């Protein structure tokens, strides 16, 4: 592999896909395993995705073959032969491409027009973390061989990951802060960004807990948070990986408005 200009010119998605398969190949090289056989799948993928994932991995390996990084890649599940993708490769070329791709991904600067606009607005930073939540959660499901994936099974898992994402931009995050008494009861907010006057609430949609139930909960939350001194904005992440909310646009439109002096932003993630 002499010409490496293609590494800097390929798309970020292709660069990450190539690095993923090269990491698998390097792992087999480091273990001195021969022949080199990598999995055609990735951990954490959903049921029924096997064919699509295998085809994408094979297409990525074909790109690497054309660039001279590997000599061949052949998928095999024949009887008497170990199942997987059989790789023939030059170790030096594989390690060089892996290093260059990792450098490209880890050192790629953010879009210059994006950072000043987002950094200047705390609400924009919160909304960005919310909008990227499903992409990050999906990435954490795809772990290296033998590693347990991080699954979003309930609201506690969603809170756990969202807290980590908010940590990128905020220092003072108060999880599960008690609210003042409302209608004779106290409740805990999921996250209170007190200096920014923003409350962040998490809901997880599921069968039996969709538009009607979550909407009713949020109406009560909005009335409660409007009584908190210094709370001006409520952001609610409704995580709906199973798409049980049938009309997310209408659901958001009914709630995204200013109520009792409180500005409300509801995001149903992932979008459709």
C-alpha cells in the first residue's frame, strides 16, 4: 500500500467501517491465529440483520482489497470449514492502514461553523446531546468480540447514558434533585442544570406506555417545574427505539410550547 491519499478523502462512515474490520484483523494477527478468520457480524445487532451486516462488511473488505490493504476476503460457512470471513493480508499494510485511519478519525477537527454556535447556547448543547442519543446508544451496542454491549433496557439506562453525554458540556449537573412540593407531593427531576436554568427529563416509550401515558406524565411535570424558581426550560428526551409512538410529530407539537412561563422542548428519539 503506497498511496494513502484515499484515507483522507473517504467519507467518515467508510473510514469507521474500514477501521472496524481492520481492528478485527489486527486482533487475530496479535493472537498469532492462522488462518485469519473474522466474524461476519457485529455484536449488539438486531435480529434479522445478519445478511445486511455481512454484506456491508464484505463490501468494506472489498474496498480494502482494491486499495491493496488485503489480498482477499472470502465468506465461508461450508461444512468442515470454520465459518467466518477468511482473510489473506499483508500484516504491514494492515497495520499501517489501521494506524492512518485511527489518526484520521480521532484527530478530525469538528466542523468550524458548528462549535461557536453550539457553545454559545446551553440549550443548543442539551438539544444536541438529546438528538445524538440514539446514534451513541447504537454504537455502544456494537462491542468487540467477547465484550458485553451496553443496552438501553429501561429509563435508568437512558438516564445513565444521557448523564455521560451532558458531562461533555456541563460541569454542574444535579441528578435526581428534589422539586418543591406541588399538589402536596414532591418529585425528583432527572437532571437539573441549575446555572443554565434547564431541567432535563427522561421518558422511555414502550408498549402500554406511549403517547397517552407519557403525555399525561409530562403535563404534570410541566405544571410542577413551572413552580421551580430559576427553572425556565424543560427538555424531555422520549426514547422510543421500538417506535411505539405512532405520531411523534403530533406528540411533539402538542407539548412543544411555552406553558406557565416554562419553555418546553420534547424530542422523540430516534426520529423516523
